[in-house]
């Protein structure tokens, strides 16, 4: 009984990078929430925010949704059009936060 996982690369503008240890790129693992499922953007953000807690309130609101002023692009496509936080991530996904 295993859940699938993928390595996700987050790319930040320098304004957000200061909240991630002055990094402009971070890699985290996203794990599917159930067996047979695929890792999601939400799962990747959960891992990112666990490892860099200061990013949480800058990226998500009190209800856990992405803040409106943050643009999220998964492999070059706007995540809002792909299902938002529920969007399934392909292997070795690259997520740009703007």
C-alpha cells in the first residue's frame, strides 16, 4: 500500500524568496492523499509551508486558498485553470509563484 509522490520545484520571485531562506528555488516532495491518487498542488504547498512556515500566510489565506494576488503556474499553465490546489501534478513538476 503506497501512495505516489513526485519531486516538485517551486520557483519564487526574490520578494517571496526572502521568506524561504533567501532561496529563489526550492524542491519538495508532494505525496498523493490516497492510494492510486496523484500528488496535487495543494499537497506540494503543504510540504513547502511545513518546511518554510513563513511562506504559509504569504501564499494562502485563512481558509487555505491561494491568495488572489499570487499567480501560480504549473509547468507553464495557470493553476487556476487546472483546478487550483486540487490540480494533479505531473512527475518533476515546476511551479512558478508570481
